[in-house]
C-alpha cells in the first residue's frame, strides 16, 4: 500500500470507519442521491450521445445501466443562472438569478433546504457559482473550489455509510470549462476529429477541440472514481446517480446562446431496481424539474411554489411524455467581454426552436469573439464563404429565428421568412410571451436591470 493510501486509511479509521464495518452496514431506507454536473460540456460530445470521437467509457456505462434522456433542457446557457435554476426549481427571472455571476432573491428556497428538512445530509464539492451561500445550506466539502477532490470525497462517503445517513451529494466539476489543460490529450488525433458544422475548420480549431475532448475524458475519469466509491462502500444499490452535462461548449453557437447546442443537456439517471437499465426517453424535461423530482423521489413535495414538475413517473416507466415546451433565455449584459446588452428568449416544442433577439441591431459579443480563434475566423472570412457565414451569423442576427431542430440540429437554416411556417411562429411566439409574462420578464427593461442581480456590478 502506498503512502497516500496509508494516510487515507488512517483518516478513515480516525473517523470511526473501517472497510469491514462498511460492508456490514445496512442501507438506509431513503434513497441516496448523487448529482454530478459537468461545466460547459456539449451533449453531443459524449460517446453515449453519439460522439464518434469522445472517450467516455464510464459515462457511457452508467447510461447503459440507467435511463438516458434525449430531450433535457436548461433555461439558460451560462453556468451561474443554470446552477441556480437547477437548485431552486425556478426559471431565472422568477428567482432573480438570470445574468451570469448572479444570486437568488431573498426568501427563495433551494434543494439542499428541502432535503435537509427531510432528514438528509447534504453536501457539495467543486465549482459553486451560487449565491448567497447561506441560501444553499450544503456541507461544503474540503478540496479545490472548482475541481473535484476524490480522497476528500471518500471521507464523506465512508462517514455517511457507517452512520447509515441518507445523503445528497452535489458534485460540480470544472471540466471541461476552458482553458482546456487537463486530461489525456494523446487520446485524440486533431486531424481526424469530426467537428460540428458551425465551426470553421482550421488547425487551431482542431487543436482546441482536441484539448476540450481531453478534459471531457478527465471528467469521465472522475465520474468513474465517484461511481467506484459508492460501490466500494456498498451504497450503489440504494443510490440514485444522475449525470448532467450543463450547457454547451465555449465554441461559437453553444454557450451564451439559445441555439440547441447551448441549452440542450445530457441527463442520465441510474436508479437500481426502479429505472430500467439501457432505457431511453424522448420526454421533454427541463432543469427546473430537478427540485420537484428529487423531493418526489423521497416522498415529499416542495414547501414553496416551483416552476418545475416531477418527472419521477418517466423514471419509473409510468409515463412517456412530460412537457410540451421548454423555455430558455440569455442575458449577455454583464458577462466577460459581453455586449452592453443582447437579450435572447427562446421556446422549443420538441421539433421547432423559436428564438427572439430583443435587440437585433446590437452586435453579439463575449470572450469567444475576442479570442485568437474567432479573430482567425474573421480573417478567413475575407476569402472563405463558410467562415464569412458563421462569423456573421454569430454576431449579427435577425429579430426572430426559427429552426427545425429535428432536421437541422445545429440550427443552420433560419426558417423565419418561410411563409409556410407562419402558423408555427405565431403559436410559439404566443407561448413564449405567456412564459415571459408568468416570469415577470419584461424583455429589454429586464435585460437592462441585470446589474442589479450581480453582486460585483451593484452600486
């Protein structure tokens, strides 16, 4: 046994935990819940979701042992509002957490609050990006603020196992958020990668994409280690294990947008004895549905009104459908190198994605448009038609966009001017306006108030 393992074993013994005692511990009756969330990981860059290049054996295996959602969406394509949405069950404007680097309004209840009230021990490790912390009564595990720390995580898992405590673990990885410096780069041949058609195919693009895929492989390695821990302490049969990929990657047309690649998330749920292994669902589900679902799993109901609906019946196989629409927004005001304002609203019905750009006269900007990669694309645009089309489309958009995502998953062909789509646009516009009104979203005035919901920007 090496020195690290000896030290770890000594710590476990000091905590009153031994491997022999763990093997004899009876499972608690309430199911444990572990949720692992990635950071800036496009759904299509996972093997089980069709990537021809990804090396994700652990995530793929868990998908084969559980249920894979094909239509799982979030309400925004930025980390902070996404995580607030997931942990409150409220849409971003409704909770107050709609720009990036944000916080929820006073009095908003969160998932750790509900689960602690139900007797769960709740803990998180990794990237936080939530505020105020007192509204999220987690036990914040030691380790790096962003990256997961598996040895420290084992101390927690061993402790709850021997004490027979029902627990909820929220594990927020920083992978594969840029800069892409982690993972085994040698697994990927940049010249042979299959790039999304929205990207301009250059040597630098391929190099960056290979580095990004290497961090996804690092994420997968950590997922495998987490799964091995719950099996080591005999907790796997009574643990609901969820993996979700968060928003899209930091390349254009994903993160910071309401295109499908930005708000379409992977979600895999393994629940031994309840969820059928190897199953797939086309039910339309949203991040706001997480809170009521988790509370439903443990036999309760949220004590405050939430926007989400429990999809437990989908997990148990009692229902195949869930929602008719998913909704998303993007607030560019306040993000790093962002436009002074560029608000986006979107609705999706399972086939068509309708997007409203509140200020189409503005130029869409973020850290990506300031990057050397995008500058290279802009230079190529002078002679390359695809580079010209992509850089223009990314930064200059019409008031409305409509995409047949079923046949155009990368949202390349805008159908808004097609007269045949008039009724579809009318229907979706009505649903979008209804949602905005219900959230108290006034459109551009709400965008201009973004700084009031960002601690670093408040006067």
